[in-house]
């Protein structure tokens, strides 16, 4: 969700920024539809809108892809591994300043929590404590502890995969090691249902399958040098992504209400969400060229800029929607969809752009100031006479 997009070789990939922008807008549409009650109406459009939570698996996949790729390159190309301290510092500066700002504003404006509640939310611990309804304006923040948990475990996970890969064919062993992670997620779904502990769905293990898909894609992007076949299959993959999303938008993947899904519905939803995310991102992450029509469409300057501010947009859109309802006096599950969508979109984009340039960019500049200890200076030696010219 928050990693800077990099291309297959170097530099930002504007198409991946475009995907991030679409995902952020999808979350906003989902929450406008939920607040207006539109997603509970009859019809396929309402069903498909209710499944725009697919944006979260896409965010998680992108994090796995972009953050693990340097470690995959270190294994497959004998490149230097990322320095853990620098990596953690950059992740903290990338995520926490904007998150703290939005969370503090929402808790100050509408929260009813004591100081311990504030600490849970500010330190991303809210998913690990029993709680009821999230404070107004913060119902989107359940994803942040999961994202942060992945950031923290990734260096150790990359170390384990690196050691495992040394024992044979490195690319295949890496992919085999990564394949364990989806099994953990599927087992987690079963355990949460058997033990009747639905809150376990808010913990990292249940979402490892999405991060693992991105990590596997990172391995493929480094390993496979000639990827013209991906360019040729891109239209078919995108069509398959749309078809998989249509299947996801049925009762097979569970109800649209807050009613808990059955075990089979939960498993189907996990598999279908993973399929949609992979089929959507793969044509861009594994493409050999960036001048194709899909790349140009998703990587246009407007979409790329929206992708850059998408993290702020994700954080701010829920407080903006909440503020709109507070100011207008409307009741939740009421209101015209367009009448709510237009002002909240404009407001969210404006405050997100300001937040990105004032908070995120300055935090990113600060994150780049991390420096490792300078190398030890050599001991002075006796001067050596220069040879005659």
C-alpha cells in the first residue's frame, strides 16, 4: 500500500502507481456505497461495488512485490541485501507520520477513548485487542496493523528464504519457500472458523497469501529476463481478472452484510481475491515493455500522480466522508450516492494532496538521511617516495 513503485529494472513504474490509484478509489467507492446503503440494494452493480474491498489484497500484493524484490535480487543476482535498519527506518517514515496525523485528528474530533485507547491506535495495536465499532473516520485503518506486521517480519522471512535457496536451484527453491505462506493463510481461515474466533482475520497470517503472491511475482520479475509472453497475454489476463471479479461478486464469496461468511465462503473469497489481484498486477509487474497501451492508460500523468498520493487518500477519505455526514446531519445508510460521492471525492483529493506534499514528502526526505557508519579510516603508513617521472 505504501511502498514506492519501482519498475522491472529501475525507476518508478507509473502503471503500478495507476493500479494503486484505482485501488484507493475502489476503497472510497466501497465506503461511499456502504454509508449510503447502495451496496445493499439489489442488482449486480451493487454486488460488484460491495466487493471493491479487493483493493486491500491488491495493496498487500504490491507491498510484497516491491519490498521483497531487492531481497530476491540479492539471492538470484548475488547483489547486496537491503540493510535491515535502513529498511525499517524508511518503512516507519513512510507509514507513521501521515497515519499518526489522520488518527490523531479523527480521535480528537470524534473519539471516545481514554489514553490507553489512544496508545492502541497510535501504535497500530487496534487489531490485537477486543473492541467494538471503530471510532468514526477510522474504519479503514484495520489494514494498517497487518501491513506493518508484514514490514516487521519481512527481513526475517527474507533471511530464511535466502538460506533455503542456497541448497539448490535458487529461483525454484525461493518460489517453493514462498508457497508455504498461502498454506498458512488457508489454515488460518480454517482455524478461525473452527475456534469461532473471527478476529483472527485481522491478523497477518490470514493475509500472507496476498503478500506471498507479490513476493513470488518479485522472484519472477528478477529471474525471467525475457518476458515478451507476458505482453502478449496481457489482454487475456485482464479479461480473466474481470471474470474472476464477477464470480467474486456473488454469494459464493459470502454475504454483503456484516454477517460472518461460512468456512467455504471464506475460502472461496480468499482464492478469488488472490486470483483477481494476481491477474490484474502481473501484466504490468512482469511486462517487458512500458510503451504498451495498457501501460500508457494506467501510467498516464493523472493516474500516476493519484497513485503517489494514494496512501494519503486512503487515510483521509473516511474522515472526509464522516465529516460530510456530520455537517449535513444525514444518517448513515442514507443519502444519494452521487450526492455523497462528488463532495467527498473532491474533499478527499484536496486534503490528500496537501497531506502528501506537506507530510509524506518531508517524511520521505527525512528517511533518506539514514546513513550507515562510515568505513574505518586506514591506519597511516610511512610515506613512500614517488617514482621519478
